């Protein structure tokens, strides 16, 4: 605990970001540390129980949801695009949900480019039900000819995968994630979109950069249509609960973890929503442009490290990288 607190305090002294938080899980031992303020210019400090936005680190939760539903018999890893979208471009005929989760389905890389940019603003309509948004997004994206089926990172791919779950079960992605992942793991703080009460400093605010480069505090997020790609917030402790469920088979959260932890030969990203290092370490980072998070998870070390910062700007990325460099691989106790 002392090393972690000293580390993030020193990093904030070098990179004056609003706040940093970290969890380090080793076996049954969990350490938490935070430093800084929920909102720059306000006196309220961050606390270990605060809810942080983790961006695309939430992709692993979507993939784990898929695995849970596969094990329940609701669908198969071999489920193909045409099984659920018969009018999709024929180039997707052999693309499975596994390919979607590994970013190898040829799905358009950026949702923002669909219809020459005209479609993206429609997803920001507050009256749009996220499930309907995913239906519209899938129709638009799957009408396009596939891009390369080599690795191509795509938030749209995760939105389509989530809509397949909705079509297979009749339930919304959000309710499925709560029922199949958040609730069984006791992740009571987990939710979607900005954390906290609008206008109140009861949770960390995100911070962008204004025209003069100074921080601008905001409570914002991407449209919930793409929540499966990373619109989750949660406490550090609850994030560690998700990590713990993947550290060993003994958690029995899944009967077979292998589809999540490895890909085909040469794959650098697994169908589990993880980047894959050569030593088997699973990794991810995520940002909604206002917040930044990163995670490392290793069965070899029996450990996981999560780092959060309520900005990506003005040293936010460097601060997160510096914390990881100091605390991973996990130091000897």
C-alpha cells in the first residue's frame, strides 16, 4: 500500500493530472490507492470507493458476457453474421462473433465515418434507446463491404456483437451485463455513462483540454449505443473483482476460460477483449477522451493491476504509463 501511494503521489507531482487511482491484486491480497481531486479547482479529494470511467477496458466485460451466454446455450462461438443479419453484405458470410470480439470481422474501424460522418451525430440523441441505436448501427455497418479481416480495432464490432446477444436472448445488452457479470461478481458500483450526479462533485469528473490547453472538467461520455465497446464506470475494488474472476479457473465463474484468454496463432488480440503480450499477459487501455484507464492481468504472476486517471490530456497518458512502469510486473512483497 505504501509503495502504491508513494508511486501515484510522485507521478502526480511530475504530471499534475487531477487524480489517479490504482488497484493491485495478488492472489487474495488487494491493495488500493488514490491521489488527487475529483474535479480540478474543487477541494473534494478522490476516495478509494469512487467510481471511475474505464473506457475500452470494458470490452473484456462484453466478451465475458458472450462467454457466459455461450455456456448457458443461448448462442455459439461459431454464430455467424448471416445467422442474425440475413441482409448483411455477403462478404461477412463466414464472420463469427469470435471474429467480431477479436477485431477480425472486417467491420468498419470508426463509427464516425459511416455515411461520410452523417450517421454518428444521430447516436447522440438522448431519446434514442441504445438497443435501437445498435440495431441501426448494425444495419449501416453491415451494408458496407468488409474491410481487412486482419486485426483492425473497431468499436462498431463490439456494438454489433452486443446486438447479436440482444437478438439471441430478447434482453438488452445492459440488462444482460448486469445479470450475467456485474451481479454474480458483486460489482455493485458498476454502471454506464458518466459516474455521479449531474452537476455534483460526488464522483470523479472527466477532464478534456480547452483551446488554451488548460483542463476543462466535464461529465460526459460516448453515446450509449456503443456502451459494449466501453462506456462503463465502477470502483477500483469492483474492477478488481472482475480481474479476480479471470486470474484462475478456480473462480468457476466460467467453466472454460480458454476462448477468452488466447486467440489463433499470430493474433495479438483475443476474443476475450484483451490485447495479448508474448509472455501471456493480458492488457488493455481505454479512454472516452475525458478519462483514461489501463489494466494488466497475468495468470503467470497471479496478479492484476488497474490504473485510472480522470484525464487523458496534459500528461494523463504519461502518468498512467509511469504508474504501470513502476508497479508492473508486480514488485516482490
